[in-house]
C-alpha cells in the first residue's frame, strides 16, 4: 500500500492540539513514577527492541507450526489436515498482527529492501495465483511452464500490479480457504483441489503451498535476526543507540498504524466501498481479528508490555512512563484512548464483509466507524505525546 505523509506541524494544525507540560505526581496506574534518570529515551528504545524481538520470535514459532501443518496437509490431503492447517494459520496471525506496530519508519521489515511486501501485501487478485470462478485455467499454479521456487515467487510478487500478490500470509490463506463466495462465512475450498486426479494441477498446488509457506518462515526468521540481542551490526543495535531518534521512530510507527493504515486503509476504505475485495483477510473472514491484533500491538508498545506465547508478560520502560514525566494528564488520556481503541476493534463483529454493509446508521457500520473515530483520536494523542517528550519532527503515514 502507498500513503501520503504529513509532518507534525501540519498534524498539529489539523488536529488543533494544545499541550502543556505539568509536574508528575502519579503514573496512570497509580504508582509513583521511576526517577527521571531511569526513564531516558535510551531505556525506552532498549525495551522496545526487546519487545519487538519477543513478538517476532513468537510469530516465527507459530509460523513454523503452520509450516508443519501445511506439510501434513500436502502429504495427505483431507478435510482434517486442511482444517488443522487453517487453524495454524489463524493462530499465527494472532502474533503477526501485533507486529504491525513495528512498521512505517524504514525498519527491517519495510525498508527499501525489506520483506513486508512479500509477507503481508494485500488486497490480492486471486487469479494471479490460481483458478477462480469463471477463470478455471488462470494463475501461476496452472501455468506449467512457470517454475515454482522461492526465488521465482519472490520475483513474481506484485509484478505488473500491486494486487498481483504471489507470496505471504494472504497467498497461503487463499490456497487454504479459496475464494470467499459466501455472505455467511469464509471460503470453502475443497481439500480435493490438492488431490491428484480430483483437480487439475493438484501437484503444483501442493508445491506452491509448501514453497510459499517456507518463504514466509524465511522472511520472519530474518526479522528475528535483525532484532536479536547481542549482535553489534544488526538493526536492534542501532535502535538501542538511537536515543531520542529511536523514540521518534517508535512513535511514527504507532501513529501511522493508528490513522493511516488501520483506521484508514483497513477500516475506512472498506467501510466506504462496502466491497469484500477491500477486506484484509477476506478468504478466512479473519479481518475482525486483524483489527484487534493491530490495536493490541499499539497498546503493547505504548505500555511497554507484551504477553508472550508461553503466557509470560514482558514489561519494561515505556512510552507512557516517558510522557508521564512531562505531562501526566496527557499520558493518562492517551492510555485511556488506546484502551478504548482496543475495545472498539473488539466490538467489530464477524464476518467483516457483512459488518461494513448497510447505511451509516446500521449497527455494523456504526461499530466500524466507532473504531475508526477512536483510532483517529488516538493518533492525535500520540502526536501530542511526541511533542511532550521533545520530538518536533514526526512524519506520519496518512490514508
């Protein structure tokens, strides 16, 4: 997706923000704040790096479970093995969705050479990959002259158009679920599409699913390495040394996801068009969970807390505490607004393609609009939070 950028000065004028510094008495949780010298920009950046690494580690582990499930499915296609692979995809998305808060500042995932486009690009023209209703011979799978490999799929991704998605979460999703042709539920691809003699090019469909899942695991593994501790030359080392600039980038990521991507591209566009093709995870009908996990990712970073796959919680120096040292009221207001956004996204009902239909006063569109409004206000509060900690150059992605 491509976006417009807006600097903090323009945002401030647009949002008519007024922020003022005040003395800190208590943190929003009601406990006394740590001494100022313990809550430096560097401390926040260091803990952010640990949080990012932990979230990507959990995502990679879940993607490897998905890879194992896919291997079982292609080895012995059946309704049961297909259902297990689908379940693994949904479980892995719960972790990946939270990592979207680590984007939009040119970090390892979406730098010029980053893998974001291979991992999570959308919306997807399904016919670029496989046969669809009315086009039985379409797609790379049905072109037996095309060699399926990690290299060739990477080269084909977004080739000739942004919707020509060949790799990543949504290519895997499409292969597991198929087109969503139902108003009441997700896609319903038969496992027989992967059985020789039951569907044309079933062998290539199995091969494609195996290769594209392996590529996803490779790309997530590279992100884990980029954020791994103790490596003097990786991206994490730069962030930990970056001080105020690193905090600026963190806030760019949160503000951009809040307004430009989640409120804008993922909710507002779909609500306006009421078109299933603008739905993020349309094949599995998992878009409502995408919104929740994206909102949770923002909250994780703001609070400096992340619940790991093993049930433990990683906690440390946070943006909330950093801002509270300068403006306790603003820190509390932002914390409440972020919590309200999480709650609003949790209120969006599945299936999302039904939730966005009807007039603006219909219950579904009202629930989606509530989330959009909350996320938009949240982005304004994050801009104010940046100013409170001395960051005056904040360029956010806009829809």
